[in-house]
């Protein structure tokens, strides 16, 4: 299987740090066809857990993966304080030489994104087949992630009325919704049915019909269907280029 070599890892770590420390750093980065997937949703929705389930599926397809996990940062020090990397710890992922994971601090960015994100993504694409970007979980303020990614996934908790999703504004930008059917949520399936009827009938301006999936990030239930939907959207984007 394809790997991210040691010298590539060193270059990635160094340049990501440089871009964060010096936001105005100028650098010519060669264009890359790597796929960029954004994963957003409120804090605690299950974004990191879902990503930990998606990564093995991408690796089985021999895709090199860079995961950029954006965390809220300390007001005093500017460091990432949640360290979502801990939710991706497993023997399988820790030993995977085709995977590079980096936590990034928001550094006070109101949109839950980090400084120089576009440069960090562009550089990461040079060494990967797919870049996964997880936002810090600020809800509808994450709308700006849309301009940085090819496919946008929103992980949602089955709480409240699904009509609230339409009011949030962000649903207008999302390609794929994943209702996280955790055991502590008793209304998951009912919420999913309602969300699918409302959101699953919507089309984006480019003609893509939004997908809504029910999955359990902890057990892995439904993740295969989510992966299938992701590749369906990638294929859709490829046909639009022709």
C-alpha cells in the first residue's frame, strides 16, 4: 500500500507549523488533484469518531490520508486544547504509515477555522490522495469551510426538530448529512426519517441531491453507506469537470 514517507512527514509537520506561525508566509504550491473532505458539526456530535471509522475505508482503497483536526485554542497560549487526535488512537491507525494526523489551533478565529488553512490544505494535498478537515465544532459559523473542501459532511445529533437544520443556514452548503445514532439518543431513527424527508429532497446549485445517512460512529453501523455516499459525490464532481 502507498505510504507517506518519513521525509514527507517531516516536511508536512514543518510547513504546517510555519504556515500557522507566519500566516503571511508566501509559497508557490503546485496544484494537486487530491480530494478534500470537510467534516463539521457541533462539539460532541461525533466528528472525530466518525473520521476514525472513515480512515480505514480510505486506506483499504490504497489512499494516503492526511487528517487535519481543528481544535479550539487556549486564549493565553494559542495552542489546540482539545487534541482531537486522542479520539483517533488505535493500534491500527497508530501504525499506519499511509496516515498523517495533525491537530491545529483556531487561534481565535471566529469561524472555527485556523489561520492559513488554504495553504495548509494545498501543501497537504502534495503528499496525499485525500485530506480530511475537521472543524472545531462551532455549528453554523463553519459555513466558511465550504470554500476549502470538495465534499462537506455534517455530523448531527438527533436532537430537536429537523426543521432547525434548515434554519441553521449551513445545511445549504452540506453535501452529506450523517445522523449519529448513538445509544444515548433514543430518537435517532425517528429524527433520521424526518431529516431524510426534509433534507434528502434538496438539491444544491450544482445539481447534487443531498444525502442523509444514519450511522453509529462508535459501533461502525452505517459507516459503509456513508463511505459509499462520499465516493458517489466524488464521482459526481469528476463528471462535472468533463
